[in-house]
C-alpha cells in the first residue's frame, strides 16, 4: 500500500542525507540542471531512492549476478545474457576489472543503479577525466542521471504531477493498475468530465494518467503529466515515481530554507 511504501523513502534520514548531498555537490548539480534541464532536486532524489546517495549500491559481484541470471534463470535468460554481454564490453572499454565491480543482486550498478545496457547508453563522463565511473565518482553519477532523464524526454520547467479530487463513481479502469497504463493518453479535460478534477489550474488539453493511492484511511488522487511518466522510465512504478517526486520536493524545500 502507498502509505507503507512511501515510508521507506520519505523519511527524515533520507531527506537529511539528501540535503547534505545537495550542498556537497551544489555546483555539479547546477551544471547538470543547466545542461540537461532536469531539476537538481530530482537528480538528488533518484540517487537517494536508489542507493542512499551512493552509500548502499550493492555488494554482489556484477559478473556473478549477471552470469547466474543469464544461465540459471530461464524466464529472463535472454535479457540477462544481453546485459552480461553489455557488462563485459563496458568493463573492457572503461578498463575496469570485470571481476571487481559490485552492484545489486540483479546487476544494477553505481549510485544511479544502471543496468549495463543503460550504462553504455546513458552514463557520461561529466568531469572530463575520460573515464565514466558511476561507482565512485558522484560527478559522473549526477551527469548520468540527468542525461538519462533528458534522453527519455524530460521537459524543462513543466509540472510533474497534480493533486486531484475524485468522485465516488469514477470508473476503476481510469486509474493506473500496477505497472500498466503509465503512459499519459487522456486529457485533463477528459478526466475532469469523468470526475477526477485537478486541484490547480492546468492546460485542459494536457495528457495525464490518473492514480489512486491507498492511505491508512481512504485514498489520495493524483494526475501524472509527461514528466511524471519520464520518472517511471527509471522504474516502471507509479509509487516509485511519486516517492522520487515527493522526496525531491522535500529536498528543494530544505535547500530553500
């Protein structure tokens, strides 16, 4: 349930460490925001949700994780075999020892938890040392997360999500269910006609997805716009994306104080 899920990511410790990370890397974050148009607080929140700002990036040897999943997990063997190939190529290209690098049990790596294919496609050398290192170099990690969002269509300056009210007779199939229906297709005007009304003024022709999140008592309702969908490209979950967004807002508020 949402009220349980969000407590994992929206807590005092993650917020406090996010403010520390922001202040420590303020100049790099400002440069990334300027070059890619992705708000600094969103970059920080992704790294915070994924790895506690690089502190918990996984202790499994990546080659062990990917080899096990490629050769002893038939259901997703094709995917992990492809990721293993990408991993061997990237360690060769970056002159890393493939036996040394660690990550998650699924082979995700570094502060931003990139799979090897994403590493090769989106990770960048943001400090100009000719090595792309998202394990130990927070500058590269920041630039790489920003590049990932930009390449997936982040629109600078646009609203991410709108709080909404919903009537009791709104059809259930208008809301996101699980990991399906994340891509915005209906307009805000259509949602309003169906009884899901945004609490602030917005372009009625903007497309969105409707979300219904369970609280300890009742529900809260949201309309995710294009940039919310972009966050779900990092992890195909509306609750994940909402956690990232709300953590980013707490960090931004803390920095502004």
